[in-house]
C-alpha cells in the first residue's frame, strides 16, 4: 500500500503533468484519462487525488497563484518595487497565457476576495501588489483607507493589459508593452498619498 509521502508525490506529479497539458493544449485537452496516461497511472489513481476535473483545475490554478506570488515577492525586493511588480505580473501572464486564463477568467472553484476562505497563494499574490502600491517612490505612504481600492485598480489595469495583449487587441511589441506598464506605474505614482 502506498504511504502518505507517495500520495503527495503522485499529487504533485499529476499537477505538473496537468499544467503541461493545459499550457500546451488548453483546458479542453485536459482530461483525467489524459493525465493518467501521461503519468503512467490509472484513472482511479488520479480520482483518488482529485474528485473531478473541476477540483484538478482549481488545484492547477492555486499552483499558478503560488508561482505568481513568488515571482511578485521577488520583484517587490527590487529598487523600484512598483515598476518591478507591474512588469513581473504582465510578464507572467504573457509567459503562461493558458494558466493565466484559468487563474483569472475561467470559472473555477476558488474563492476570490473572501477573506480567510481565499487560498493563501491568492492572498500572497494580492499582498505583493498591495505592498508595491503602499510605499510610493517619494517614500510617502499611500492613505491606508484607499490602499486596497488603489491596489485593486492597479491589478485591474495590469490584468487588462495582459488579457488584451494576449488576445491581439493591442498593438504588438515588447517595447509598447513596457510603455503601457510604465504608463500605469506613472499614473499610480501621481495619485496623492492622502486625500
């Protein structure tokens, strides 16, 4: 009989393979049978870790949020955190378009903005955005009563750029993408630190 450690290894392997399928072929290509075959296990082995495809997709999304959180947290340590975090966010979306779509636009069974019900990886991702917004380039701190609202607006602007670029709704080019991100950062920096 397989021990708990083996279960964790299987789960991690199923997730890794599922993410590869998702990123290379999309959500429709991802089936429990396909995952089992790719890992060399049976379908019941996959179902023992994930009740259904919805639970598998939610787990992939949460893993994606963990990767995004780590990337944003690293960026936040750079000299100009808000610009670094903004660039890291848009780059992540561009590098992982199908994962990003799953995380932010597909209907998944993951709680957003629900306090403690929201998975830690999602809260960490938002906290990294919030931390970058909190301290301004001039060293002054944004009014705490506006911090979450401004951070949500910052996030929405970055999300808009990421999605519109991915779907060919914006003029292409890395230079233009950097300029768009810079425009968002500049606009955010122009917001007075207090009312």
